[in-house]
C-alpha cells in the first residue's frame, strides 16, 4: 500500500487561514445579525445580546474542537457506546 503524498506547507497554511477565518465569522456574524434585527425592529439590544452569546458559544465549541484535534487525543465517545 502506497503512502499518500505529504501536504505542502502552502496547503497547510491555507487550511489554517480558512479555520481562523471561520472562527472569526462564527464569533462575529451572530452579533451582527442581532444588531441588524434590533435596528430593523426598533427594539432594545436583546437580539444583539442573544447573537453575541450564541456566537461566543458556537465559536468556543469550534475552537475546542480544533484544539482537541491538534492534541492528538481521540474524540470522546457517547456514554453507552460499546464499540472498540
């Protein structure tokens, strides 16, 4: 069985740039949508706060997933999963 070709440093750099861009958008876009909705509905900053909390939660979950992949530890299995 032949080994796959190693990835070039450029492709690794593009992958990390994509990950960082995605993380930034996950943190920022929900809050920006909340600002838009608050302005459109002439409401208090409730939608902005909900968007900021939602964006923070989604961004942190993705950041933790990336950190877990980088540490080399296997993903956690759900309880009751008896597969090896």
